[in-house]
């Protein structure tokens, strides 16, 4: 290879490298790379000429006889430019389609987010309803327990009413069994009295005269039969307004205040 041919090949290589870098930059910027393609084509053409110049003998003569015209190279470059324009159009269309698809994806993602929010809201409502249902079940259980307690209390009240009725019947029978006689009451002053001597032995109702006091009755043998407090008001909580007792023969009565004895049957 002659020095001249080597120089041409080296320059054409630099021209091709420069064209490739330029084309990459243009494509990265999404700008037209026609000039860069022309530069690469020119570099290739020059390189071909340089290489052909290194072919010896008859082959070199044939090459020289069939010299490659620069116009043909330009035609090839223009053809490649046409192809490049088609590729650029396809790339632009693909970019547009990609942009549209990305917009559609964003819209779908927005719709999905809204649906997720609706699902979360509905789930929250479902949780509230379930909590209300659980609360209702608890209330029903409490109501059942309270209802059972109420029934038990009603039964207790019913039993108490029966007991009260029985006691009222007993009281009525007592009231009817204890009746004052028409005999003149015996009024005793404060003091000690002997039954059978001061008053006849019988069944009496003792009633205080005045404010009342202690009222004590002993049997003839000295056994305590009655020990109570007669209280005319009956509201102090210390005694009773009246007291019914048996006065046995030979027994004694003690009273610190006057007392009236009414004969009862």
C-alpha cells in the first residue's frame, strides 16, 4: 500500500468515526441525522477508493478502468437517507405510540387507584356493619340475661306477695281472735301488783298511760314472762303502743309508770 493510499484510508476512517459519533448525537437528540449519514457515506467512499488504489497489477487497472463515480456514492447515500427517514418516521411513530400507551397506563392506574379507594371505603363500611352486628349480638345476650334476672325477680316478688298475703291472713286472724271485752279497764299506778289479789288472773292488753315505761310480768314461781317497754307514741323505736299478755294466778306485775289493762278474749 502506497503512502498516499494509506493516508486516504486513515482520513476516511477518521471521517467515518466522526460521522458515526455525529449520527449518534443527532439520534439521541431526536434531530435529523442526514448530514451525519452523508459524512459517513463520504468516508466509506474515500476508504473504498484508497483500498482499491492498493490493488496491484491488472486488478488495479480494472479498478482504474471502472472508476467509481462520486455521483453514484451520493445516490447510495441519498438512498440510505431515505431509508433513515423511514426509520426515523417509524421511531417517531413508535415514540408517539409509546407516549399514548403511557398516558393510557397512567389513566388505568388512576382508575385502579380510585377502585382501590372505593374498595377500602366499602371494606370500612363492612367492618362497621360487622361491628354493629357483633354489638347487637352482645346486646341481645345482655337483654336475655337481664330478662332472666327480671323473671327471677318477678318470681321472688310473687313469692313475697304470697308470704305477705299469708302474714296478712295471720294478722287478720289474730285481730279477730283478740277482741276487747266490754268489761271496765283496770288502771294501775306505777308499782308492783299481785295477780289474783290486785287484779284477777286473765288475758289483758297493756296500754301506757302517759309517756309509758318498762312493763314486766313474773310467774308465781318468779320466772320472767314479759319484759317490754310501753311507749304511748310508738315512734321512738324503743317500745310498743300496746302489749297482750297472760296474767297467771300468783304472778306479779311491775310498771314504772301508770298503765291501763284492758280485758281481751
